[in-house]
C-alpha cells in the first residue's frame, strides 16, 4: 500500500496542500496524511503516518522539503521508515532509490542542499527585513487589538465583560484588559 504525506507551513497555503494531495493520489497513494503546520513544530500527522505504515508499504511525499526540516530530521525519518521495511519515495526525485547505498548517499546530498537552500532563504529574509527597517519601510505585524480600541471601549461602556468583548471581536482577553488599562492610565 502506498501511504502519502503532505504538509504546508501555514493554514492559508490551501492551493499548495491541494496540489500535493493531487500528486500523491495520482502516484497511487491510497491513504494521504496531511497537515498545515510549520516544520519546526510537532507534526502529529507525520507521526501518525509513520506509525501506520507496515513492512511492504511505501511512504510517498511530493518533495523533500515537505517532509523534513533538516538533514538530521530527514535521516531520522528515513531510518525510522527503513527499520519498518518501508521504502521512501520522493516524487520530485523519481530516480532516487533509498533502498540502495548509492540512493542513500544521493539522498543525503540532496537533503543537504535542501537544508542549505532553506537556510539561505531565511538569511535573505532577515537581510531584507533589516534593510526595510533601516529605510523606515518595515513596521512589522500591525496589532489587531489596538485598532479595535474604540469598539472595545463602546462594548465595555455598554456593560459587556472583557471575556465577552474578546470573543465578540476575536482578540485575546489579555489584549482587552491591557488596552482598557492603558486607556484608563492615559
């Protein structure tokens, strides 16, 4: 049985996740585990998929960066699968056979380059943010709750409690308390 795993880093990457699912299903995966979570977080669906596979199954991912966050993580996952008698297939690298010595060596090299690419992307991102900050063009994430201060005050004046206000405006309860406290102190 072919078991697929797909992942995107954020919940708003729906198209990317749907595309991976289509690729895995086209490759013959009968079961696809999917999650929308950063690779640095715990990945419960990946764990479920690895626990589910048995000797004779094939574990399939679309690309190497959808599976692992680093070369160490990649080797750990691959070794866990190998210990269960489950080959790893990466659709973006069809000639790579992880069951042979040469295939594992190539796997390591490609994994190393994938990790390098990710690290370089993060470095470029940090440089870009620093340059934007220096130019006064980067202000970071705009605080959601602060923009709703007038609405918070009106709801509080109408007798609504802080927990209800937070729920109504879809902001944190602590933000409501903090903003009301700041407004009183001013």
